[in-house]
């Protein structure tokens, strides 16, 4: 069976476009409000003009599964539109569901082009990334640029320059607007909530060893003397990591879909194992490993059930430390409901400027431009609509503890995991792991990190796809090379020697050809966007 892997940090989707509306299994409170075919079965919900919003199924979900979400969204969104006097309603149609046994994804732009040629009503389109079939990367294509290149998306720059555009600019980070441009033109909008690494400290062990939260602010690597004390008291390495593979820990943009090409501080693409950042981080871990301060949790012999005094985490959306309860992976098992202090690590930003490049767009062939623009603005600025898209219905799908969202278990997890891709997560409620003011947090993140990123540049891997596949397989978990496994397990005596070995293996697989092509495309892009 082919392995699948989602881009954008676990956020990727199959785009097998269907011109037919999906039929939900349930989830709508009033199924009569769902119109299955345009122009048939009109209800009161359709007395006014009706827009058609086609949403791509996220995360490999089927159209049937996505239909459940569409039903709930349609009811909630139309209720808000009716209450606020929009003068139109919206019919939401899912497309792009994962097909059983598919070997590669259909090109989304081709499917949308068929809809356009057939005259099928389409007013708004939500694009999500193409499903990737690993390790061969079959189906990889740049969905958003491909759709724009075929004239399927309406340019939004005129809208953004007007009064409504001012409303959008108030709630969309400026970096996201810059990165939405393709050759200087904006065809879609979205927001990315950026991520930093964090350290998870066990509250139970903090109490046991009389450690205060104040002592733990900052990077875990600044706490060597404290961790030595915990090591001596506990009789074990106090810091748990899941892998010695540090490529995503360096604060560098790793260029998708490669896993080894990084943008350095000077704005040039390089092999990540040849960077100073890679060497210095690995040296630090190896030094701590020799001192008995760090342990790799992912080793087969690990059978622990409780978390270490401190463990690293790669998914944090806040600037200040906070306390919460979560299930913490301790290797092959989890400590359920662990009470932790989460301390963000500002030295470990995860730079993913496009996060899958999901976009909310207006179809170029819409006959309802004014209303389509109005609805796009509402989707991105109206918190009532945005919360219903990201979290569902309050009381049914989630509850609020003050201003903090508590999600309820859901049969269909497409909404709870991917709802943010279809609206503006900057204006929705926060969860316990998010900053209270997400827009302020995001703008501050962009001022601190990623200044070297060429906003709007997108890499086309097609010319070197074979080399990308080969280089990705070098670091392929426990299926990678022997050198890679040594790095992953921190079974290293000589850091310089192991870096030389892994670098040579990447060169043999074609990493130099990949970096050369990435830099060639970057220079061409800069020349055309100067």
C-alpha cells in the first residue's frame, strides 16, 4: 500500500473534483434546506439569489464525509446571512473527495475547467492542496497557481483596493496577502497561524522537584544546570525528544515538497545538512546525550508510560507560557490527560509560509460577482460565520470556557481538524494552545522571523521530481539509510563525520541538482517581480 503524507504540517487534501453535489449522510437540522440540484426543489432558503460555494474536501475525506460538514455549515451560514440581511443564500457543494484505491490525484485545474466549460454555476471556490502519494510524490501539483494560470480564478486586487478590501486588510495578516500573489496578482485569500516549537514540562514533576514556572521561561537549552539537577534526582535523562532529526528545528524554511532543501539567512536555497544551524543543533543534542540529559523516545526499546520532566513539541501557537491538560506522546504510548506547562521556544519557529496554499477564491465565470465578493468578505470578517465554519455549532460541536473553545468529540473530524482552511482563523475563538489575539501574535511572528522568505515565490518541483523523491528517501524514518537512522537515534560519536556521510548520501541522491533548480527558479522569479 502506498504511504500518504500530508503537506503543511499535516494539512493536505485530495482534489478529485466532481461536478456533482455530494449527498450528506446527515448532520443538517433541516435536510429540506439542502438543495441537491441547481434549480430543483426550491425552498424558502432559496427564494432570493443563491450562490454556489464549491469546497475541496480536506485531508483525503470522501465527498460523503464532507457532505455532513457542508450540511451543517450551510444551515449555520444561511441563518447568519438571513439574520444580517445579506439578501442571498449559499449552497455549499463538496468536491475532490478521496477515491478508494486511487494511485494519484486528478489535476484540480482540469476538473474546474470542465465545470467552467459546462456552465455549471460556481461562485466561490475553496482550494486545498493536492493529495500526495509517498514516496513517489504522484499527484503533486501547485493547485492554486495552476487554477490561476488557466484563468479559473477572478483577480481580487480591485476588491482589495476598495472599501471592502480595507475590511479584509484589517483581519488578514499583511504577509498572507503578500504571499497570496502570483506574479503580482491576488487570486485568493487565506490566513496562516504560524507555529513555533515549545517545551512541555510535567506539572507533576515540577511539583516533585520544586521547580517554578518562572525558572523555565526561554529555551530548554538554557536550562542545563537545572536539568543536571533533575537528572541526578530522578536517575534518568530529564529531556525527551522524539527524534534526533533536527531539520525542522532550525528556524529555516524547508522547501516543499523537498525535505532537505532550506532557505538560508542570505536568501539562497542550500542543502540543510550543510548549514551551520544543522551542525550546531546536532552537536548540542549529542553533547547532552553524552551527559545523560536527553533521550530519544522513539527507540523500539522504550516502553515508558509517563512523560519526562520535559519533552519537546513542534506545534505551539502562542508567545507566552500557559498551563493546559493534554495527551502527551511518550514514544509508543501516551500519557493521557497530562498536566503540563507549555513554554514556547522562540529559537524554534517553524517557517511554512504557505501551509499548503489553501485559498478562498471567486470563480472567474461567476454571474454573481457583487454577491460573491460580499460573501468572501463576510467569510473572512464575520466572526459568527467563521466560528461556525471552523468549530461548528456552539453547544452541539463545541462549548466555550470563557473565550476558550472546548471541542466535543465528532464523528466527522474534517471540520474539527480542517475547518480553518475554509475561513479566517484570525477572528475565531482560540483553543487552549492558541494566543488569545491570534492576529496580533501572527503579525509579531512575521516581524521576528522569516524576513529572508521571498513572499509569493512558489517552487515547481517537476524538473527535479525524481531527485527530490530520492533525497527524501535518505531521511525516511527507520526505512532511511543507516547514517540517517544513527542521526534519528542520536547514536553518534563524531558529529562532523556523520554530517559528512549524510551529506554525501544526499549528494549521491541528487540534492545538488535540486538546490540548483530551486535557485534558478528563485532568480527567475526575482527578475520578474523586481
